[in-house]
């Protein structure tokens, strides 16, 4: 075998190795992209829930208060408006605290995103710790207003209904909060595995 044949064979092997390397790099990029999309999609249910709060729960609550006002004309607007304002503030905070962008899932941002997800979990609990006592105080005020404007039987029935509804709502809200934090935990673990970083 001549030197030229050896050189040609070597060049052919190099070319084939380069093609193989390029294909492997492309496959890695595709897999990496798919994984990042999956991570981003894991967070998407949280934003859908927050939109549900804004577009369904808030209007439903407002309509309920309007109905109550029509049923009990002497009922003051103040406690109802304050409850609605608290709901709006909580929804705005939900949007702020749970927002992630496409840039958060880029390779160079993953560690920072991991820290952001940890911070997000802490801020959610702080939000609950602040808003829950305010909500309880507003609903107690609301209950007193109902009692002042209705007879004893009706006010007792409405206040019992409000307490039962509040306990059920609190249970649902806390279960959603726990599910949100579990989603964060899962993503934090994936980021640690991808980046080999502890944070």
C-alpha cells in the first residue's frame, strides 16, 4: 500500500469520525433541548392555574358578592371590596412569584434558575403567612356585617356556610401550594443532575 493510499484512507477515517462527532453533537443538542422544554412545560400548569384564578375564581367571587348585596341591600360594600382587593393582590403576586421565561431554561442560566426556584418556594410560604391572617380578619368582618343585616337564623346559616367553605378552600389552596413546591423540587433535582452543581 502506497503512502498516498494510506493518507487517503486516513483522511476518509477522519472525515467519517467528524461526521459521527457532528451527529452526536446534534443528538446531544436535541436531547438537551427536549429536556429543557420538558422542564419548562412542568411549570406551565402553575401559570394555567393562576390564569384560572384571574379569569374564573375572581369574577365568580365578585358575582357572588353582587348577588349577596342584592339579597341583603343593607350589606356594606367595604368588606366585599376589601376581600376582592386581597384576591387581586394575591393573584398579582402569584404571577410575579411564579413567572419563568425561556431564558431561565438556557444552559448558562440553569444554576441561577435553580436558585430562583428555591426562592420561589420560600416566597410562596411567606405569601400565605401574610395573606391568610388578613383573609381571616376580612371574613370575620364580613360575617359580622352579615349578622348585623340579617336575622339570627339566616346569619347563623350563612356564617356556618362561610366557615365550612373557608376550611374547604384553605385545604384546596394548601394542597395546590404543596403541589407547586413539589414541581419546584422535581425541577431543582433535574437541574442538579444536569449541572452537577449543589445549591
